């Protein structure tokens, strides 16, 4: 019989009443029982509080079983893009250090030629730069400078602004822009300007030994289970710190981030950016085939995790390892779902579950 860690259940008033959380819990228990994921942490709330927090199943099943707990540390995968990288970019925009509508070559001079001069920072943030989704892992094996030279010379596959192509490469470039403009490594800039001010004490790149002990396992790399080591192969080859992947966090920490967004850039007296900059970061805009905010998903083929009841102002993002966060400023709520779908066999499926849970939690 599957064991469930049902811990720290917090039920308050609307928007997440007992009926909605019970329906969401039933969907999650069924998915765990069916093997869709060994375990999951769910956190939902509003600008003031996390109104519902619950852990289900296990964060690891091989070589030994470990229960999922609220303080489990998860490989955020592509949730790195909005939470670490895009937020860092918009902090620098707020400081007047980056103009999102200026060419990338203004900040990365080697990114030029082949129409690359026309690619703006906003194009990178909205995945409309014309860059391909990825490139060869061989490009990263000779070190960061060689990888940077190869990426900056990558041919565009479409004219800037003409096509939406979800691209890890664009966010790798954004991570380098943050580093070059700020003069700090991306992990340090994000720590000092986002995570520490917001009290996200279990969030960052390159988890230490204490955090690794609480990490959910993902896949295996031929040596052992990836537990506290980034799953994404490009981020791994880049030493664990990259603009597109590499961040680790917990459900409660991600809830603090979401509450900051709902509080327009501020949480518990700590302001990380102006309300105006925050509003620009999460404002959905038209892109070919859908809507994206500059750093976030809104309505594209990647947004099934949002369910059917969130407003048109909602933004969110998912991650390959089984992570999702959606924030709706119009309804004043957020939903964080973190699963270990890749462990142990890489066959877990959670996006339909995430959409169903979001729908249950936000039903009228």
C-alpha cells in the first residue's frame, strides 16, 4: 500500500475551501497510485498566505524510499527561466541597466550577424528570437567561453519576432546578459537580489550537502541517481548554473515568490523591484500562436497546466522534471505543483494532472 505524507495541511477561507482542496487531493492521490509520479508537493494561496500545503507520496523510491515532505527540495528545471533569470533581467531593467527593447548585441557584442543584430532582449524573453530550441551538447564540453562563442554564432531559424519557438538557448543568453551587466555570476545575483530578500532560504543553484539530503531524485547518470545535481544536460555541462535550468527550491519557497508577484514586487517589507517593473514582467502579450509575458507562459501549447478557470492575466511556467507554478493577479491566487515524475524510470506524466488540479482548485 502506498504511503502518503499528508503534512501541514492548512485550510482557511476562499479561494481554496475544503471542497476544492479535497477534490484536488483526490486527483493527486489517484495519480500517485497509478504511477504517474512517485510523489508531489502542492501549495496554493493568495497574496497574504499559503492557504493549502500538502505533500503526497515519495520523493524517492530507489535505492531507498523517502517520503515527500513540504521541505523537499526539487530540481525546478525550466521554472529557472522565470524565477531566476527573467526576474534578474527585470530587476536590472528596473535599475536602468537593461532595456528590453534594445538589441541583444548591446549587451553581448559577439551576438551579431545573420540578422542577430535585430534580436532584442524581449525576443529572448518571449521565445520569438528565431533561435532554435537547442543545440549540440558537444558545444558545452570545451568550457563556457567556447560554448558562448558557438551559441552567439548560432544561425537563426526565423526572422526575429516572426515565430514562437520555445528555446533554451535564448535563456542561456539571458543568463549571460545578467552576468555581464551586473558583474556577478547568475547564481549570486539571483541569491542576493531575489532569494535572500524574499526569505527563500532553501532556494538557489548548486545545493549544499544539507539541502541535497532533502532533494527529490530525478534520473540517473550512469553513476547514481541525480539528487541535488541538475538534470538538464546543458546546465550540467555548464557546472550547474545556467539561465534556462539549474535552480532548486521547495514548495513553500516558491509560494513566497508567488506572493511577491501578487504583492507587486514586495513581500514582508522587502521590495525586489518596482510595481511598474513587476507589471511589465507579467503582462501577457501577443506572440505568434499565443500569448507570452516576457519571461512567462500565458496561453500557448505549453500552458495546459493552467487548467480552465484562470483569468487571461494569469502567467506561469512548467519544468521538465515535473514542476509548475501559475499566478493569477486578477483572481489574486497562485498554485505551485512540484512532482518527481522522472524518478525512477523517466516515464511519469503529470501535465494533465496539473491542469486537472488547477481546474479543481479554481472552480467557480
